């Protein structure tokens, strides 16, 4: 499973400080709800952007002693399964195309928008009116504005979508879904 944790660090600061070593485990297993059951497991590597650079960061993983499901803790400057960082995606989706990093990453970000548009019907079925009343046929642009208005930004939107609805802007991924508990 995956959770999104809030951090004030930039991707560059996170990488330089090896911050993944300081990430604490969630207090409760996201899969089984058991408190204080997560222990350090490993890290996995992924790539992300900062301004015009590509960085390699490490993501902390924990294992639940109770249900044996691993939980990865993705910093909120990163989006699930997307290389371009959260702030740059948010700027692009919000029309801030004059920013140099947005201009640089446009070829990567344009497919993200198309993916969001394609996932929108499913997303709306999942979230309903959780982010405020939604018109019958909202456009992706209108729903994007509503999400940012309600949540304050893409980092918060992603955290809420992953934790409350087990999805994100771009699709339903296995890493966000609960696993069945094996009872003996």
C-alpha cells in the first residue's frame, strides 16, 4: 500500500539530506488498522523532478507485523507513478505556463492532464460530493479548480484521495488498495 506524507522539503532537499532515513512509520497500518505494528522494511528508488533536473529519491517502506502488508511513504512533493513533481504539475494544471520548469516539462505533463481527464468519470463516482457539490457533467478544468479550492493544492488533494478514497488524480492503482486479511 502507499500513503502520502506531508513534508516541507523540496525534492532536492529530501535527496541531499537522505530524508528517507528519517521517515517515521505511520501509527496505524493502512491495511488492517493495527496500531504500532509497522516496522522498517526497505526503500525503493524512484525518479522525480526538481525545477529542470531529474533526481533519484528513495521512498521508505514499512511492513505490518500483523497483516504482513508493506506500506510505502511517498513524500507529498511526488505524485504516484509520475516523475514530474507535485508543484510543477499543479502550476501547469493551473495555467501557470510561464514558469520555466512548467515549460521544460510540458511534454511530460500534457499526458498527465489527458490521464486525469480520462480518469475523471471514475474519480467522480468514487468521491461523489466529498469536495463540494459537483455539477452533473463537470469538465476536468472545473473539477480541478474545485479540488484546489477545497484542498489548498495538489499535495493535499493527493493525500486526501489516496487516504480516503484509495485513488489519485490519474487512476486507481493497486498500491492504494487494501489487501484481504488472511485469517487462520
